[in-house]
C-alpha cells in the first residue's frame, strides 16, 4: 500500500474525514446533482465524481463544507 492510502484509511477509521459512501448519501439525500455540488463547493464536477467513487480521498475542508450546506442552499 502507498503512504497516501494508509493515511486515508487512518483518517477514515478515526472518523476524521468523510467516506465516499457518506459523501454520496449526503448528495442524494439533498437531491443535489453532481453539477450542483461542484458549484456549491467550488470544485469541478469530475472531482465530485472522484470523491463519490472513492478514487480520491475527500479533504477535510470539503467534508466540513458539506456540513455547512443545507437543503435550502442556493447556488
């Protein structure tokens, strides 16, 4: 395993970051599209897809931003 993978797994196990599954559940529960999330977080649609698929670790700042976005958020 790479050092990055070990670091990500340690973060996930200690609940210090958001998992891909919880990121997807958050998006679906709020009926956001990938484009909606990308616009709200200021990231690309592709990066949102990477986060959902687990291809890229979700940075803590993104996890914190999702906590700040409610269902009534406009973007």
